[in-house]
């Protein structure tokens, strides 16, 4: 791989779902890149297309009703969309791994956690079962699970939420992937456990050199973890930049709205005071408004916003924005 070549490059990715209500444009022309050893945060409200983008990378979109219509997903220069399924199975879970949102539903309740981690190691690394279980114990120890020799024989229901999430991380990293896709890795965990999981991911990134695609709606997590940020809305990239550019020089009104909803330590606390919010609702993806998808909720909307969709334009070095205010 050339020194300046991204590890992962997505170009004009379109993933639609076809239902009785019409075509749902879950991902509509997404572009971004992930460089080696980098953490890229993908943020946005529920329904913005974050998780569908991740599933498209691994070609896990259920067909039907979903379909990847067009675009490229290049991993180390090779378009994953052009590969036969047997080659994708070698990449999926081996070179590119994913931590799914809900560890309790992602883990099989009728198999021990050790069996589930060892299965991936046997499949992708070619180790015998005894050697795979030994490596499983080492991976559980590496992610901070106490008494891993005992835990390896336990079932998911016997572990706490934080423990199950650590199991998912150890499973995802057991084959030393080049890319780890983390889809809301701290959802439903208490604040203390969230911090431990994030510290663990940072530590393992430094030790193993894994690039991370971090999908979240939590901007605090992004500020702590990410090198670059992609802001998505209604299946499109609205803004992308290095993390400092997003937090200190946001261009898109949607990005500004997300940042304004964050509670601040110097805010005056008054009984009944509400946090700021972005008015309105995320639009129906099967019936998007004409023009900019965000214009019904945007206080800066102009006539052109209601008629024409803006393109993603470069507004500064490494900073791109999809907004007529920046044209």
C-alpha cells in the first residue's frame, strides 16, 4: 500500500432499502477515507445512515430489501464490492472487524464466550482448538477481564454489560484486524464503564496499530477519541474535518446545532431550564424534502436551500461542508 493511500476509501456509496412505502435512501452518495492508525468519528442523529454505512463496508446489508446500488469501498486499494463472497469472508472479522451496538444480542446465549471468540480464531487464523482457547484467555486478559481462565467458560448472561462489551472487543481484535468498526460501543453502559471501554480502545489502538471507525451520537466521545470527524444527516455527509475543525470552526448549521445541545460546565443551572435542541424531526428517508434535507429545521434556510441540494465543498484545508452558506 502506497504511503499516501488511505486504508479505506468510500466513494459515492449508495445503499437503499426498497419497501412498500418506496425507496428508503439510507446512504446516498457518501464519501470519506480512513488512514492507517487513525480514528474517524461518524456522528449524527438516529436514522442518519451511520450504521448502514458500516454494514455496507462489511457487505452485511440484507438483500432484499436492501441493496448497494453504486459506489466504491476500497480497502487497501481493492474494491470490496467487486469481491466474491468467499474472499469477503476472509476479510470480514479478520482484516476488518466490527463491534455491534448491543453486546447481549450480538453474543450467542447458548455458547460460552470462550467458544465464540475461539471460533473466529480457528476460522481465520487456522489454529487448533486448544491453541485458540489459549489465545482467547490471553485476549480476555488483555481487555481487562479478571480471572479470564474462569470467564472463558461462562455464558453471556453470567456477565455484566461492561464485561460483555469487553468480550465483544476481544472477539473483534482476536485476529488483529487492520480496521475496527465500533458501532455505538458505549451505549447502555454507565459513565464509569464507558470511560473504561474508551480507554481500552485507545490503548489497544496504540498497541496493535488498528484504525478505528467510531460510530456514535455522543460528541463527547468523539472529542476524546477521534482524529477526524464525519457528520451525517439523512444518508449524506454534511461536514467532514479534523476534530479541532468540527469543534472550534463548525460550518454546517446542523453541526453547530449538535454542538449547541451539549451541556457545558459553565452553564447556569436553573429549575426547569431545558437544554438547547434542534427543532423539528429527522425527515422520512422515503420522502425527503426538495433541496437541502436539513432546510426544514435550519434557522438560516434561504430560498435556494428549498430548491437545490448543495454539493460537498472544500471550505478549508481538509475541511468540507454541504451548505449554501459556504458556497
